[in-house]
């Protein structure tokens, strides 16, 4: 078993009854890690008389060494999630056990197969709490002064599930204020249940998040209309985190454009999609 350490809960923000932002500070401080990684959180489960561990994507970025941040959904159907249930009963001052950051599926591609700098447009697609690693992406690119064009797409069923809407909107406003040559960032969200009464105020994109890539009457997808050109593996790399259906949906639209995943690299080692599924 990988080494574990104690971590203290320092902040809990309940966004809705089954969605929360939680911050943890480990003993000895936050170690160095890579943007897009995850770690395991372990809690004792009274009914099982043992510690059960689950993996969660890290929403904070490595340039922030003050805490780990997570956005976590309380899974209750068909059965309550054992660890998430316990997490939703934690308060500041409580303790958990955590592993070390790990995972390469969503690490940022900085180099092309030939060794050149990967300066392609970065499009991040997060379904539900799959937005977590892309909050880390956005803050990492911002704080390191990266000049790549970055777009974050978030899909949710309800407007109160757009957990980082304010932060991402502020980053886009900063891009408009400073100019795209300095900070080139866009954020768009999609609501899949627009007819629900709770979503009555929504005026943005409607449908599942993968529908941003579906061609419209003009032949261009909503994403392509936003960036002003057709997406190709030469000008864009796409990162996806969410349920397998979201991943499959994006790949279905991008495959005909020549995009292949990191698992199915071209003969020269190139690829245009990286993904991580949580279900």
C-alpha cells in the first residue's frame, strides 16, 4: 500500500445538499505534484470496521501549496457512497487519511512527439464534478503566465451544480480586460435539463456538454464558432473528465476530424484527446 498521511479538514462549503467543496491540509504541507492528478481519501466506515479509500481529482493547482481542494458529489443512488457519505458529515478540524498525488491520464501535454513545444489550443470538457481537474488547469495556466488559448466547458443538470461558475467567469473577464495576447481564456457551460423549473433563468447552452462539439447548420460546432475556425489535431488538444458517455460523445464528434486519443496514438506518436472516466 502507498504511504499515507494525516490531513486536516480546514474548509467545507456546501453548494447544495449533495455537492460540496472541501479543503484538506496534510501533515508536513502540500508536496509537489502535477496538474490534473488525483489522490485517495480514506475514512473509517463504522459498519465495516475498516478504513475505505476512494480517489478524487484535485481541483487545486500545484502553484497553491496551502491546501488540496476537491469538489465532491454525495452519491446516494442506487446506494449511498461509503466514503462520500462520511465526507459530507465532516467539519473543519476533522481528520482523514490521504495518499500521495498520482495519475497521468490528465497531465498537461507540454511537448509534441518531435520534442517541440505543444502550443495547441487547450479545450477542457468536464461533466459534473469532472470539472475538478480543469479548475486546476485554469489556475495553473493563469498563474504560470501560459499564453496558450484555453477553453473550459462544463456540463451539469442544474444551474446550482455549476460549482466554479464565478471563478471561471472572472477568468474570462480578465482575458477580455488584459487582451488575448496576455491571457486567452473562455468559459462556457451547458445545462441538460433546461425545462426544469429550477433552471428557468438559464439562457446559455442547452444540452449535454458534448453537444458543444456537434456541428450546426453552418457546418461548424458551437466550439468552432467561438474560436473562429475548425478544430483539428494540429490546432487543438482536448481533455475530458466525466462519465464514459460524455467521453464517448466528444470522441464521436471529433473522431471524423482526425482526433485520436492518447491510448490510440498515430504512428508518429501524436494524439489530440486525453481523458479520464469516473464511471
